[in-house]
């Protein structure tokens, strides 16, 4: 069955360092991959979208890579700040085009 | 624009009761969807709609009904609530018909407890 895995353990890093979050998937051939941020008690907020034929996408301090051979996406936040502390969700979409499947999310804690 | 709004924010039901979770968007988006979020399970798609009058099932549709009579509104109905439906429910919308290659805008969520 299709599976999306994100590290369920919280990632703790020091302010100013680069945070790297991982999204692995199996039995899936996604055409698109999206990353969202979710703060406690709030709905997810869209961050970035990357297509299967794109290796890398950047937006300000954010960078996403998409390796369809390894079946993995990496999400980087450079020069991290305490305000970046949140849960980050990856979501994949296959050929149907109308359904996104989400991973369980990874909680990031940036300490000052 | 208010974006995606959901009511109520919190709700407690007894087993067997029915209720409707409301969702509305004022962005003229074609695609709307309902997710439930449970600890450790991530967001799971319940139902979605690609336009007024068109709905389809997602990953976990059992126990839920939807309708889309207007572009703006996409209510989710629980006909006979069960404790397994205790969860946080999120409504989302997307500008065009496909959720895959478009940003989804999420509402603030409804926290539902079924006793």
C-alpha cells in the first residue's frame, strides 16, 4: 500500500542553523509534492510545490528537493529562527490530480 | 477576503447524534475538500468537490455525507456520530479543479468530540 513517512520525533535545532526535514514515500509515483506548515490549533499553510521533473525549488530561506529515484523529498530552512518552530507536513499527489495524501508531519523546534 | 471559514470551532456530540460542519470560501475556488486529522495519522481526505453539483469520495468517506449546491459552500454531514469520528476536521479549497498542482487554502478547523 502507499505510504508516506515523516520523522515523528521532533527535530530540535539551534537558532541560525539549517533545519532539514525528510519525507520518504513507497509504492507511489507522485507527479507533485507539496510542503505545508501547521501551527498548533490552526490549519496548514502552503509553503512550496515541486514537480516530479524538478530537482530543487527555493523560496526565500526555504529549499525543497525531490528525488524520484530515492523516493524522497528534503525540506531545508536556512538561518532558522524560533518563529520557524511548527509542524511541517509533506503531501503527495499522483496521476488522479484531485487527491493529496499527507504525511504525519515533523515538529520542528528552533531554540534561541 | 475572509478566505476559508469553518463553523463551529468546537463541538461535543453524543453517539448517534447528527450534525453538519459548515465550510465556506469567498475566493471563487472550484475545488473544495474535507480532511480529518488524528494524532500520528496526518490529514486524511474524506470527500472532495471539483465544482458545484459534483462530489467524490476520498480516502475515508464512510459515515460522512457532502453536497455542493453553490461554489461557496461545502457542508460535511455526520448522520449518526460515532466515537471513532472524534477528530479535528479541516476544510480546504483550491483555485482550479486539481488539488495536486495547486496551493490549498485551509480553514481554521473544527474540533469534534463524540462521547
